C-alpha cells in the first residue's frame, strides 16, 4: 500500500482557488511580480509537491532572464521570494484571516506548502490595521517631512508658493502639465537619508534588489563582523527620516499639483516597488546612494554618477564631452556640488520619469529649484532651440551648485542634452 508523503498530503489540502484569492487580495494588488511569482510557485507545488525548484529556473520562467544568467550577481529571485514569504504571512493574518488553509514558503525552499491554519496563527482585524505608507496622500506625506522644519513655516511657505503659481509661470506650468497630466499616477520619491549612514558603515553601496527586499540584516552580517558595529548600522537603517532639500522640493511640487488639481503621492524610496517605477510617473530625488532606484537609469545617461569609497569622493562623468565641457565634474564637500536633472519616459513608456540627483543631499536642492523656476526653464528652452509653440522634449542637464552654510544660494547650468522622444 502506498503512503503519501507529508508534502503530498499538505498539497491536497490546498487549491488553485486559494492561490487565486490570495493573488487578487489587496496585499498583492500593487505588485504584479509578486502575484506572478505566487501563482507560478503555487502551480508548481500543486502539480508536483515533491519538485525541487532552482533559483535559475524561476528567474528564467518568471523574470525572463536568459537561461545562463549568473545568480551570484543577479539576486532578484531571492529578494522576491523573501518578500513573497512575508506577504503571504501578512495576507493570511489580514484579508485571508478566514481561510482554513494557509500557504507558506519554508525558509531555504522555493516550493510553497499548503497546510491547515494553526490555532496560534496571528489574526489582525481590519480596525487594527495601520494605513500603509506605500502611497501617502499629498498633504500627509509632505507633512511628515515638514515636521522637521515646523508646521507654521510649512503653511506660510506653501501659501507664498501658491501666490507665486497664481501670479503666473507659464513655462513652468506648461512643463509640469506635461509631467503631471498624462493620465498616470505620479509618485514623488524622497531619498532615504539613513541609508547613506548604513552604506558608510558597511563600506558598500546597497544594490537595488537587496534594497527593495529590505535585506539589511544580511548585508550588515556580511560586511560587519563586530556585533556593536552591526547593531549601530541596524539602528541607522531602521529609521527613514526626510532630507530638508527633499522636503522643500516636495512642498514646491505639491503646490503645483494642487493648482492643477492632480494628486501627487509623496513616499520614501524604501516604500517604492519595481512595478510602480516601470509604469507610473516617478520623480526620484537624491543620488543612487540615498535613492538606489536612480541606479536603474545610470547606464542610459549622459552624465553618470561615479562614487569613490576611499577616500570618499563623488563626481559626474561626462560620457561624451562637447566643446567647452569638462570630461568630469567633481564635487567638493560643502563647497561645490552638482545636480543632474533628467526628464525621460518610464521603462514601459506609459508615463515619465524624472531624476533630480545631487552629488550630496544639499545639492539636490538646485535641481528642485531649476524645474520650478521660470527663468531656469526659459533658459533651458533657449538652449534647446525651441519655438514658443513647442513642448519641452526629454532632456538631461547638469547644474553646478554653490554651497554656503548647508544651502544653495545660487546655481548655474553647465551642460545639457536633449533626448530623442
């Protein structure tokens, strides 16, 4: 007589309908990748509970990687499975709390298991659920950062900015009409300030897959052997404060969005997801050290970020210098900074992406002022040789920012490139 294995008995309890209900739940609503991964892994487990799934096989079937891709360098499968493991637990504790059967992915495995809900499995009632930070409303998202500078200051500044908008900035308003009013949701993504301290602690940049998967424990364990250093690095990364220049930009763009009656979701880089970057309007603030999502576009840009760990330094490399331009532009700490502003289509060409990337936290302010200044945008139109009837095309500019007392009293445009539409 044949006896079924534990895996076979567990799989028989599960069903494709259970997988589909989980995939369609609000927990997975914002991530098509995680939905696809859940359905793929679940189908494989139901078809053959004893199967052995390999990382490379998942990468090829779900992510479209080439058959011979190197999993030691491309760790996205591990990151996504780690996220999926957490999301499944969250789903069955909230929206799926009435399901008698739960789905889990044991650590060290890629094959889901189906089992009856344990009596001690946590349940979170809807009334106790905290609102997610993945897409805060405009005012609430900005206000969280503004608390650092004072509520009264924020309100007075916002009122003044609105008066300036109402006074008329036709070029600025026309440009932001292109950005905000194309039918896509717009996300303003503020840099992750404490990520910079974490990276300084471990001596390495955090790759985007590990950042998206919040794999900070593993990175600290990999690069820091001293327990006290690891603990200090983790204390940094568990907080996500907002940089003041980012908050200033959020205020100014928020006022423009309100004037145009369109929503602007202000979020932290740590709350962003790949699916949003690919398909929505995205405004990324900060360098890829403080906002790793910027790294998605570095290889495609005319002015490329170059960090040096020891001694610490940063420059923008000019990949094809034109007459009068320098081959590179090196920042000098707290004296001279640079900011790159890029306006381009998003990866799926369903919306736009804007990068406002400073050589440091302070220099990002120059980029925010550039895209909200009538004089600066008029200068850009002149540089691009546009007629009054022509819209501003995709572009990339590099600004030199003078830094005095942690502010940018002035900046100038030092190089620019039009990008083909």
